[in-house]
């Protein structure tokens, strides 16, 4: 019996082994800009896919501008090509002056440097944002685009109707990309007290993510940072404090949390090179609050 | 040793069975199976869909006369388009009133659907999703726009698969216990049902 117990234990250990590997290797540092330490924890490989992530940004606050400025500092040493937006892009009205104050001004340096923004819609965003040129949504509430070996799917979690679900399933079923990343507003998993996990949405989208081998899911809505422990082989992030913050909102002893941060606003950087995806979460003041590497699972879609 | 071998075989068989069950669960469609509806309800849904189609035909005709909106628009162009479409709709539907689309039999069908969906273990999660929305400032008035500064309720994904399907121009939306039909682009309230949620 003891032999069997040991084997079972070993089996359980193998099954639950995470593919997460903390970065310990090369670190690039630039301390020249404005005296602040801008530290990059990426290898910066030739031909890699480089992007940033922001969520719940459109407040027009001083803090949002600080995040925009910090992103520009990082862009100077790590020229990411594009930014994914997790929704709530413009809070409290959508007059032209709102787009100016809550988007164009905070990210002026990035926009001037031809960085493209790809938006998804949040619960504070009117659907006509899909036509705004700088959000690159091509008039669609849900869309797909590809960069290198990574396919990105922007979804509208505010209105996940049958048509969208069918579209997602159809697109994913024929997608042969090495990496599949979905991004949208409401988090299927979250340890925040304000909103938390969206179980209704999860019930509908998670089986599709699993079936078609989605690797990473990026969300916002809760105004905190959280890296969720991998769920059924998928890596979930909540990045919803690019313009608003709920201090102390992450539950202390959540079983979902791998790493969380709710003391300041933040943004994220990513680099995808081959089977590795490097990520770094950075606070408004430039502090690295989380970093690591996800190794792409070789598992095939289940059908 | 024989006993241990037998146990290993049993455990392997159990693991294989569990694995195939997981695979089957993963392979099931994300969309709920179609609900079996009575002939009377089927007629109600068809009638509602016809009302919605008539509305969409009208608004698309009006849209042809508003400034065109490209996928590369400026905020000024978006604003101009929304305002123009809103004005055209309000003028063309000046006599619109509550219950034009949510007729009594449709409202009854939708209320029954919501009642079924908002029960059981998921009831609280559904209610949380709907009631956490900050809708202060929204005036429920047919043919008037939904307040631009107010939050939009997330429509629970599981519920959307059960309600009558809408064309892309029209959306369901909740404000508290009330259910609205809203024009997607102009944000004009087409109709609403008070106390739709149980």
C-alpha cells in the first residue's frame, strides 16, 4: 500500500506541476531617464512579439498620466509595438474632449511613436468606440489579429451573446497559431472584493478556451493586479488598474492568487519568443511588482 | 504484491475513466442546448422578432441619411453620427410608447425565462452581475437616450443564450430589475419592461 501511495503522490505532483518559471537571468537596466530606475526583466530576443497591457484606464486622472509617462519611459528601452486595452477606456461620457483627456493626452508619447492600441470594450464604454481610429477595432466589438506566432482575440464580455460565442469557437477551431491570447474586460477568475470572478461568463467561455488551447487570458474590471494560479492549463491575469485603483481590494487568503498588487496603479509588458512568454507588471512609479515566464504547453486542442 | 498489483490496475482504470470524462466535459459545446418551447411561446417569439425586425428596417433606413461612420473615425465624427441617428430615430418614432415591442405576451414569456434562469444556485451570482451596475442618472423613457455617463450592465452570458436572439443593431440591457431594449449605436431606449427580474 505504501508503494501505491507514493506513486499516487508522484502522479499528483506531476499533474499539478506548474510551467511557471521565475526569471532570474538577464536584466536590462536603464537608470538614465529622469533618474528613475527603469528595469526590464526580459531577454529581448530578435523577432520577438512585444506588447504592453493596460486596463480600466480612461479616468483622465493625474495617476493615469503617470502610468502613461512610465510606459513611455519603458518604451524608450523596450520599444513594444502595441498596447492591449482591457476596457473601460473612457469613463463618464464620450464627448470628443473625453477622448482627448482620457486617452490621447496620457499616451501622447506612445501615440507619437506610432505605438498601436487595440481596445476591448468595458461596462463604461459605448459600442461606437469600435469606430474610433486609435482603438484599431475596425468597427468590430470582437475581432482577431495576429502578430508573429501569437493570435490575439479581443472579446466583448459585456455582451457575450450567441453570435459572439459562435464566432469565437469558429475562429479558434481553425487557428493554428502557436500562442492564443484572449483579452476582454470581465475576469473569469478574480480575488478582488469589488467584483471578483465572473462565473456566468466563465461558464460560457472557459470550455471553449480549454477545447481550442487558449494559453493566456488577459482581463481588467477589478482595479487591481492579480496573476491567477493556472486554471485548467490556462494563465489568467487581471490588469485593471491603469487609471483607477481600489486600494486593498484583493482578498488576503484567496486560493486563486499567485501574485497580487493593490497599492498603486500599474501596467504590464510582454515579450513572446518561441515557446516562452515573458511578462512583467510595473507600478505607476516604475517598481516591478511581478515578473516571470510562461512556457507554452505542447498540449493539443482536445478535439 | 498481488494485492498491490490489482490495486494499481484498478487505479489506472479509474484514472483513464476520469480522463475520458474530463475530455468529454471539455468537448461539450459552450452554448446551452436549445430550450424546448411550446407552440404558443414559439408564436410569441416570432411575433417579437418581427417587431424587432420592423424597428431595425426603419432605423437602417434612417441611418442611410446620417453622416457615414468609417472604422477610422475621430471622436467628433462619432459624436456627430450618434447625435444625428438619435435625432432621426426620435423624430421618426415620436409616438413610440412602452410596450410597443415588449407586448404583454412577450413580456410574460421573457419574465418566465428570467424566473427560471434566476433561480437555483446561480441566482445570487446572476443578481450580483446585474445589480452591481451603477445606473444612477438613467431615466427610463422610451425614445430617449440612455444616459451616456451611466454604466452599462453586463448581460449575463448564460442568460443571453436563453433569451430571444436579437439582430446586431439592438441590445438587451438591465437597469435594476427593469429590462430595456436599446439601439446599439444611438443608445436610444426602444422599449422597456418594468420589474422584469424576479
